[in-house]
């Protein structure tokens, strides 16, 4: 109890506080199944939360940038590295020259130096924010790149340099940041980009399918 009180309002202990809430939740009925049910309901509430904040003009602007930019680079670290990888893979299915910002691990400064004005950098992070991701957004914008931020609130440090910012809640009983609503948002945004690309997206997908078949990658 003393430990929980000490960390209750300290952002440094975000994960411990989340885990403490999880452990303090009483088990009722089939407790194992209820863990799934609770998280599913919380994710649905987070999806409703971002739907209520969507701006049509910003969605159109981001969609056009992602469809037309010469290069797109995606940056997220720690837990958001998984989201960055997901975005990179799926966007790369429908257009060319999409990559993680620092895929070769040569450093973000080197990676940003390879970009030109008009290229797009997507940055993703939520509280507790990763300082280096916010810095990448700031430097990219100053370097002439169009920055798209996927974050959690208007007070996020990723917002000031962003041309377009989208706000995804992550409140849940998960001991870390809940990513379910982030994935739903990204899937919908990717659908908009595919629709914007039209035949180009279809041709890209067909070319990928041909290579998958030629290399006998998939099973049955």
C-alpha cells in the first residue's frame, strides 16, 4: 500500500501503477475469461474515443501525403516499434519506398539526412513519451519533411511539428499501453491510402502475390 501510494502520481512508474491496478482487481466468476472480456471492452471504448476526435480534413491530407510522397519513413521505439513495423509492412504492400526510419541501425541522424523535402515521416508514441521520437519529429519538420503523428493527446510532444496528428486513447487494464485501438486506427488509415492509390495499389498487391507464388513462400 505504501509503495502504491508513493508511485500513484509519478509518471516514472507508469507500468508499475498499471500492473498494481491489474493485481488489485478482484477475481469474479471465470476470472481468466473475464480478463479477456475486460480488455476487449476497454479497447472498444478507446476506438470510440478516437472516432470522436477524427478530423476529416486531416485524414484526407494524411492520406494524400502517404499515397503521393516519394518516400515514407516510420519511426517508433520500445513498444511502438511493433506499430511502426506493422505500418511499414502494410503500407509497403500498396506502394514503394516505405521503410522504418533507421532500419540499418546507423542512427536516426544518418537516416534523416537521406530524406528530401516533401518526404513523409510518421512518428508514433504515447505517454510516457519517448524523448527521441519527439526529437525525430521536430528535426524532420525542420528538415522539410511532412510529419504525421500518431499519439494520444493534443498535449503530446509529437504534436507541435506535425502537419497532421491523430489522437488514440490507450486507457486499459493492460500493464503497458494498450495497442488495440492503435492497430484499428492504422488499418483504417491504410485502407484510405489504398483507395487513394486505386489501380496502383492493386498492381502492387498483384506483383507481391506473383513473387510470393514464384518463391513458394506460403503453405497450403
